[in-house]
C-alpha cells in the first residue's frame, strides 16, 4: 500500500487533547488557536484604525501655541503620545474581547448577545484607557480624541461582526457549513429542542432525528425516532452528525459510554441542564438560541486554519480561472469539434457531510458514456467500488489528451470558487460509490472534496480501493496547511509528467 512519507502521525489521544483544550481555555494567556489569533488581530487593527481616524479629526493647531512654550510642547508631543496609548487601547480591546468570550464559536451565540458583548468589551477597554491616562498623568492626550476613539472603535467592531454574522447566516441558509444534530430522547424537552432548532435556520443547525432510550415503544410512536441508544454513535456517524443532545435522563454509564465513543469520531455531545448531576460540574452553559445546553465534549476544530484554507482556495481558484481562460476557450472549441455532445460534463457528486453538488469537467467521453458503463463492467481493472479500464472505448481522441495532463479538470476551479470543493482534498465520489461505503469510509466526507489530493499524487494508478480510502482518511486525520502546500507542489510534477489517464 502506498504511503505518504511526510505525513506526521498524531501523538496525542483524543482524551488528552480534550483535557488540554479545557485546561487551556480556562487561562487568559494560554496559547491561542489560529482562529483566536485571526479574530484578535482583526479587532486590534480595527481599534488602531479607529484611533488613527480620531487623531486625524482632533489634530488641529493649539491656539496661542506660538506664545506659550508649554502649549507648544504639548502640541509637539500629543501625536506621538497618542499613538502609544492607541496601541495600549487596542491591546485592552483584545484582552477584554477574550475575557468576555467573543472569540468563542458564533454557532452558539445570538447576534444580539454578540453585539452586547462587543459594547461591553469596548467600553471596558475605554475605561481602562482613561484610568491608564489618569495614573500616568498624560495631559498631552486629548480626552475628546479618547472619546472619539472609543465611539469609532465600537462602530467598527459592531458593523464588522454584523457583516461576518450575516455572511455566515447566508451560508447556513444555503445549506453550507451546517451542523447536523441528533437528539437522544423523545419527550417534551426533546420536541421543544427540535422545534427550537428548526425555527432558527439562520443558526445553521439541522435536525436529523431522535434516538430512543426505549428500544421499542418510542420507535413505534414517532416515525422521527431513527434508532436507539445502542447504535446512537453509529447512526450519528452515518448521518454526518456534528452534535448529539441528551434531552432526557439516562444512566450515567450509558452517557459516559456515548461521550467516549463520540469523542473517537469527533462528535460533540451536549446535555440539557439539570438532567445529569455530577457529569458537567463547572461546565459553562451555552445557549442554542434561547435554549440552554451544557457541553460534555467538544472537539478541537481548527477554524482559523480552515479559514486560511478557504481564503487561499478563493484567491488561487480565481487566479487560475483568469490565467487559464484562453486555454479553456481553446479546449472548449476542440471538444466541440471532436465529437457531438455538450462541451462540459456535469455530474452529481457527494461533497462534505453527504451534500450533493454538481461537479464540472470538460467532456472527455462520448455523450452517452454513463449508459455504456454497464456493458463494460466486466472489464473493470479497479478493486472494489472504483471503476477504471485501460483504453476505454468511450474516451474521445481529444479527451484522451486532456486526461493525460488533467486539463479536463480545469472547470473544477469554478466549484472551488463557489465553495463546493477545495483545491486539495479527497476525490469527490459518486452517490453510487457512497452507497457501498462502510461506516469507517465516511470519514473522507468530513472535509470538502478537492481537485487534487493525497491519493492523486501518491497512488493514482493503484487499483486498490483500500489504498484509495486509507490515503484519503490519512489526509483528513492529519490535515494541516503545510500538507496542502506539499500536495499542491507535487501535483505540478504529476500534471507535467502526464500521468493522468
């Protein structure tokens, strides 16, 4: 089986990572994640920019400065001194934003609560700045400038966070980046939680079903009960569930067992307060809309790193579409002249969390190629689910050249731009392939599919389905930005070498 020599193996168990995360989150000056660093940097720059604007508004000549040496000194010293304290104020903003929890996930915080915390953060940082100026006896710093800085910073932060939330909610309403939810229990609290989640589609939660604690009666009474507690985590994994909610009391050992099994699959577990005395001591209460919940387990999700990955996807795919536009026009003309049929091949593929999307390629086969596949099934050279044969008679003359250098995949940069795919990730599978997956194979659908990936650069000609799955799973479990960069670099050599088929 092919191996990836520069893959780093995970050295911490899930339980150890969980304890380190919980311990780190309780300390203000613990090492911040990439996501926290990005949001903190944006807040710092916003406060600094607001201060610069306030200085420019306030920076006017002091009357009678020419006749008074003290006033002349204050006028000369004010800009530099003000800049120093603007940096201090920006640091205060970042510190109090973290204290008030503004850098935690937006998924469990309402927009109104976020704006309230933003006002609280800015005003507290402003009071700290005023106190610092008083203690340091900095008379050269204009108090009007301080007030303008606080007001402009508050406006910047509130507007910026409102825009970010609006963009996030738009993605949720489009069905992107939603969080699938499974509810344990089928009583009044469970239905109230289900109704609450469904009434708030802009928060990005999608109800997948109830899990019964009773193996028989509840399943008959409610068609939305899709299983029982014995197969709770297996169901959650098959439905790409992100969070399991306990809405009814259960045996403590049962809950602990679900939490431990869910942790292995990276699934969060929450309970409704007051249901499980002793299981969630000192755990913070987080509101899902207006519904209080307590997290028993939350996985470490590198939001900041994935944000950087998405930014790179958008920038590089946009550049690629612009640069390759003339080439794609030539290819489109060649495809049209070579054989009858459409220029582009559109296929429904399965993306992240089982979401179906339309994948675009240049057509490299005859127009009815999909219908002819059944007649060629006996020639399949791939192991298991995949289908591939040498000298496929369905491939056109131009299509064979396009496949050799992977030029048929250029339109997929549009899929990357729209957010259905990434530059690097597992190959997007067909629905017929996913239907044959085992439960462990679904791990490769936890991330966006990619134009290129670990399997494409390591074992593209390997007929083994196990190799295909193991490499994609290794990519998902060991993902980092440097790994993506290395795969992209190796892809260049693979494409130029003409190893496609």
